[in-house]
C-alpha cells in the first residue's frame, strides 16, 4: 500500500494505492484500496498501517477534512476478506479528534500485545511541539486514549508523522518523521526528517521506561 494521488502528479486528495507481489520484484497493480469519498475523509485518505486479524485484512488510516479556517483529521478503519476490495467501517471515525482538539493528528500505527491492541498516532501539542498519543482497544473498533506517550523538549519540530514502533534485539525502536526541525550542519536538510530513537516500551504500563526524543538521540535514516 502507498499514499497516492491518482489524478495527477501534484499533491492532492490522497488515496491508498495497492499492489501485490509473490516475490517482491514483480508487482501487479490493483484498484485503489481507499478513496476519499466519505464525509470524514473527503479531502484525503492519509497513511496508516495494516494488520491481519481472523483472516481479515484491516487498514487503519487518517481521514482529512479541510474547513475554511481549520483542518480536521480522524482515524478510521476499512476491512477486506479477499485483500482486494475494502469496506469502510460503518461507524467511522473510530477516533474523531485528538484529546487537545488540534488538527495535526494522523498516521495510526496498530499492533497487538498480550491480547490487547495498541495504537500510536502522530500529533502536535498545544505548544506546537511534536508528540505521540497512545490508544488501546480490546476489539479494534472502540479505542480509549491512554496517554501522551512521548513529546518533544522543543528541538524536535512541531508535528511527528508516520510513527512506527517495533522490538529488535531486546530494544524497542521508535521511528518518526518530523516536520519543522532547524538545520544542524549537514543534518536535517530534508523537508521532513525521518529517523529513530531506541528505548524500552512497557506495554503493561503504557509508557517508555527510558527514552528521550531530542536532536542528541535522534538518528536520521536518510540524509537526502
């Protein structure tokens, strides 16, 4: 799956492109999996994550709504039994807005641990600092806000997008894409800075035991 503007090569109302492969080299393109054709995503179906649950493929994504003076972003889900045709959940959005009500609220990453589902979403704080919000669920459709998982000290931009969190060699790797960072020599010269920090995430407490997200600990994946 990939973020895709099917009408021209410029930025616009994004949908989810869809391609499949048996060998990761040769790809067959399918019709778009998600189109911005509902009231809660009419100005774009932004990136998120996918899971397989009980033989169903589930797409979690951000729907965007542009108003005269505000931008609203909601979290939604679509389900497929064949991996080709996707049906949006009747009661979308599953999360209507961020706890602080600000519009920068996107790109849900969903995973399971010990019979519970977790979701992190990129957000901006009321101080215009990047942060991640943590949600939990028992059934993938009803989500409870847990806490602000981690936030910037002030040197890590105003919005964190496209988060990912996974375990590797006993550590947890947190990947984020940051907007609004200042140049630092040869660092942070991309439009958005994508990189990672390492720590230990405690699922039972719903927080990191030890992590700091700052320019000192942030490792860029791509110098552009």
